[in-house]
């Protein structure tokens, strides 16, 4: 008799639990993605154990619209590039994510602990309403994972483009910056100009006068190093940058220009800097100072 009563109690508990689960899933608010309600998307995955063996895509809503930060496989985080996403592309991306029922991934978190040195992924989507879709996995994947990965790689990954410059068409480059304050001659200036098939570098260190500018002939290796810095930190994306903080007195400023064939990059700023500015400043400073040491 006791066993029968116990069995009935267990059955009732199971029915209550099952009913609660069913009610939860039936009444749970479904997250709906549209081209206009996305605040942030992150999708990343690893491709191996080598350095920089991972891919990462971040799409954020900014004042000017959606901006993607793209880091392809095999490049450093510093070499990630920002690309504007137009409304048509964003709409198509959301349509495809909905096609593969991306919101059903929410809560997926599985790992195969039996695999060493495997691959993993991470996804997070935030809507303007503060709703989140979050998923991650290690050697285990949600439904339609390969299709979703393909969507990101083709639609977002393919937007990563490096502007290629022909070294043989180099004309000139100028990079200058000040360290702020009203100290005389605080400006550093680095220039390279092609003259009569020669490359002439001019270097002015801070606190030096115009009469103390150093002029040196350099070879193509110097140009290759310049182009390496420009490529690594996507300096081409600086073109048109012109931002100035008028609320700051005696601040820091910079100016950059590059002319190669018909291509050009022009940028300037006062207490406002483009992406990777600090790294570019450091590397150019080291490069030009090494020319006369």
C-alpha cells in the first residue's frame, strides 16, 4: 500500500514538473530579430592552436549606423578593421540568421571534454529591448551552425579588405605630431619624398629647431617598413579623419598624409585619434629614429 501511495506521489510530481516546463516554453517570450532592433552582435570561432588562429566579428549600432569590427583568421587583434554596414546588408544578414533560427541557440552551452586542442565558438546578440541570445560550444555545435558560420564569413568576413599600395608608385608621406603644451618646437615630423628616383627622409625631433632637421637618403626597405605599418594597422581607414576637441587648450595633435600613384590618405586630429593611432605613432617614431642612430 505504501509503495502504491509513493508511486502516485512521484507520478503527481512528474506531472507537475512536466506541466511547468511546458507552460514555461509556451509562455516564454520569443525573441524576434529585425534589421532595426539589433544593438550588438558578436560571433567568433577558433580555427586551431596557432597564434591568431581565430575569427571574430562584432557588429555595433553607432550614431552613424551599424559598424562591424572584423578580425580574420591569422591576423592579430590590432589588425582588426572597422567597416560600415549599410541597411541592405544588415537586413539581409538578419533575414539569414532568422532563416537558420538563430534565436533557438539561446542557452546552448555544450563541450566535448574528451577532445583536446579542439575548436570552439561563441555567439551573443543583444536587441534594443535588452534581450539576449547567448550560446557557446567546444567541439559541439547547435543546429545549423555550419550555415550560420558561412553567413558571417561570406557577408561580414569578405568585407575585410586591405587597401593595396604599389611601392613603385610611392610619392610622399608625412607624419607629424605634438606632445601638447606651449613648449617651443615640441613637434615631431617624419617625411619621406621621392626625388629623382631617390627616397629622401626628413626628420625633426621634438625640441629641435627647423634648422636642425635631419635629411637622409633611404632605400626601399624603409618604404616596405612604412607600408607594413600602414597595412598592419589599417591606416588607409584614416582617410578623411578630421576631429578636433575645441574644449581642450594646449592639447596634442597629429597630421598624416600619404600619396601613392592616384591614391591618397589624409588625416588630422586635435585631442582625437583614429583607430590604432597610438601603435602607429610608436612604430613610426621607432622606425624614423632608427634611421640616424
